[in-house]
């Protein structure tokens, strides 16, 4: 089974035969700002002045890699990109604070212009776009509801919140526009986030979602977790020939990947939020694992590794899929979600039903 590779230390990435070579660079101060230039002496794009490696080298068989996630200062050479391009391995790049910078997506030899045209057609025609957007939103809200109910059944009283969210789910079904759906989503998330102070077993102040910059520990974790999930969803969209630039619930715009946001809406509650609950309630992370900067609250480097480990464990978790009547991992669920949408657009299936937690 292929696996994601996360690189946190300052690293030189290269290729030898059919292996990726990860060589640690000498200890240096982390790069907080983007400082990219092209070397005149070698075919390398450097995020910082060139430094020698330490000799600490890891060899990873390239065929075992699903995607690469890099944090901090990483140097790539053209042989490396030829290698990941040949094997179709996406490379997701994050800055020192865990913020998403961008992704290298290899050319997709299986790309299909017909699929992109079907996406575009469905996006432009309200009678086609709205049912897809409704299906995504209803599943997202039901997965939020599933989270709340799981804690309600274990002793926390959320009767009012559950009733309110059920009303919004009914309103989603009769919505007349995507804008109306997004309004319902905002209302439900506010209700949902208000329950977190009871769900979380430790006293951590969380009153509302603040994104840019993230304010407080919980907002920092949500932002980082969502960024990881966006990258995972982008990798799976790439595998399924869909275009990440054409969505149905989220609007298309400059520097946006609306289909990534669409798919991630379904899985945020059952992947990212569950990881946050676990890391806080089991004290895997605490207040000392965060730092306040002028750009907001961020997870420290070592703590980020712990969060990623829990995130990967969640992706690998196998559950029983009620509709399929078989066991499947959350990672596979995301890919299956993309294929479901693809099959719906091509007419292979008649209805699109995004995943809903049992």
C-alpha cells in the first residue's frame, strides 16, 4: 500500500535510480518568508542560499509513495521532479508555520478533456449544479450532526443543537441557490463550534472560527488540519481525472481550487475535527505546543509532527461502509467520493450521494 511522506526537517530532495533520496541539511534557522531564486550554476530552485547536506540520508522506493508533504526549507532538483512526474506523485508544499503554499501536480497522462467539459457544463447550468451542491452540503451537515450525536450519546446534552441543525438540513433540500446553501452552512457551523467547549475535556477558549490569521489554539489546529485535508483531496482529484478548478458548491476564482473545497466539506467533520478532539482530549497536544506570532497562533514544529501522525492514523482507519456493506479506510473513501462524482457526471450512475457517517 502506498503512503504519504511528510518532510519536516531542512532537506535536499533528489533521485537515484528508483528511489527518492532525502538528505538532511545542516541545522539552520527556519525560513519564515518566501525567498526563492534560480541558481545560475545548477538546475535547482532554492528556497534559501545553498547549504551542504549533513550526510543523513534516507532512501524511499518511489513506487511506494502516494504523495509528498514538505514543511520548512526544502531544495528540489530537476531529476527529482522528473522522477515524481514519471510516477505521478503530487508534491504539496507548506511553509514553516504549516500554511499551504502550493502543489506540484505531474502531467496527468490519463487526463480527459471530456470530463472537464462535463464539469464545466454542470457548473454553468443551475439545474445541474444545484443538486450536486445540495448533496455535498447535506452530507457535510449530516457528518457534523453525527459528530455532535456521538458526544450527545456519551453524556453531553446537545438536544437543542441537534434540533436546530436538523431544521437547517431540511432547509438545504428546498434551497433555491448555492448562496442560500452557504448561508445555512455558516449557521450550522456556528452552532457546531459552540458545542466544542463541551466536547473538549480541557479548558481551552474557543468562541468562533477565525481564519486569517488563526486566533487561538483551536483555530490554529483547524487551519492546519484543513490544509492537510485539502492536499489529500487534491491528490485524489488528480488521480480521478477531475479538474480541481471547477466546483459546484464553492465558486471558481483566481488561485482557488473549488472542487477541493467541495470534497473536503464532506470529510472535515469526520477527519480533521476528530483529530482535533483526540489530540486535545488525550493531551497529545497542549498549550505549550503553540506559539503566538504577529501572524497568528501556530503549532510548533515538533507538535505539528504529532498532529500529522494522528491525521495519518485517521486516514488509515478502516470503517464499515453501510451502503457498500464492506470495510474501507477514510483515505479510500475520499478517492471513492471523487469517482462517485465522476461517474455521476458521465451518467454511469443516476444519483450522486456523498458519504455520510453511519
